[in-house]
C-alpha cells in the first residue's frame, strides 16, 4: 500500500510543480517522477528489510539476501534509466520484466504469510494477493504508459 501512496502522491505533486514551472502539464514526465520516487522508496525497503525479504525467495534459489540487495540496485538503476531519454524505452521494458519476475516471490510470501518487515511468518496471507497482484499490474501499465507508449 505504501508504494502505491508514494507513487500517486509524488505523481500529483510533480504534475503541479511541472505545470507551474513550465506553464504546461506533462503527464508522462510526472508519471516517471512518481515511479522514480516509488522505486527509490522500495529499494530503500530492500536494504532495510533484507532479512525478511529473503524469506520471500523460493528455497532452491541461493544467496537470497544478496539477491534482495541486487533487486534494490535494479530498482535504483530503473529509477535513473527512466530519465535518460536514450534508455527510457529499454528501461521501461526491463522494469516490466522485473515486476513480472518478482511476482512469484510475492505469491510465496502470501502463501507462507511472510511479514518481510519483521522477518516473521505472521503476515497478511492470501488476502495480500488481492491487493498485490492488481498493484503489480498497475505498476506494469504505469511503466508502459510513461516510458514506452508516451515516452
């Protein structure tokens, strides 16, 4: 829920700042700014809650904590790439693949009731997926619109 709030709040703030400073609105840029701040916000969470997030990764995958840090770096690189015009489209596609790739970890976390912030197994369970899957779809559509379609 927090990433969605950050995404929408920053998008709205960026929209008005861009409109006031440029004299015209730029939805795609405002959306990229919102996504950038959201990605940086979630990357920070990967560093702060690495142990809990490692519990979300399937057992057969080694170096779980390192993978959590690596995904944080991917999010930071994606946040930067959204604002470099020659990399914007490829960054958008790579972020879409990234959001699809992390969905199984969210499903596993839901099934096992992982609370990634505490690093325990007392999370929200399956009800989490009713929010998380539409959220992932929202992120994918958002990325597509602001970095590929209307780039």
